[in-house]
């Protein structure tokens, strides 16, 4: 029995270490949702700068884990909510007249999720305005 207790005693710090990322993910999900809701509210109130700042916070909060360099072969794991944050920020930037930045946001959103027809539409509108 003492051996089993020793093993369990040594495993507990490892278990706690493994659970910590799950807690952090849950907290970051709630934070990302709060930032997004504030961004949408500010957008609806016409505060594009405030909305852009909140969408920036969403993008900082969601997990964007990917290659460290362009030559890395590591598979990128990207939170799908990032596509919506890029899209929302792109719309706000386009309304401020920052068309190049808006197009870049729409391009990033489509790289994450190419099945968002509203993003394709918004990107086409911005490209037309740039011509």
C-alpha cells in the first residue's frame, strides 16, 4: 500500500497541471464572448474604433496556435471563432474607410473558414471599392 500512495501522491501535481489548460480555455472562451458582445454593441452604436478594439481583444483571447515561422511544417490549430472576429473587424474597418485592412481581415477569416458567404460578399464589396 505505501507504494500505491506514493504513486498517487506523485501523480496529483501532474493531474493538476493537465487540468489547468482546460480551466484557462473555459475562461478565455467566456472572455472572448464578452469582448465580441461589447464589440457588436459598440458597432451598433456607431463607435467603430471601440468595436475594432474589442474585436482585437477577441483575436488576442482565442487560441491561435500555429507555426512559429513560415517554413515550419507544424499544423496550425485555429479557433473557428477567430474567423468571425476577423470578419466583424473587417466590416468595422471598411466603414471607417480602411479598405486594405478590411480586405486583409476578410482574407484571414476566409483562410480559417471558407464557408462563410457573408465574408465572401463583404470581401467582394471591399475589392470593388478598392478598384
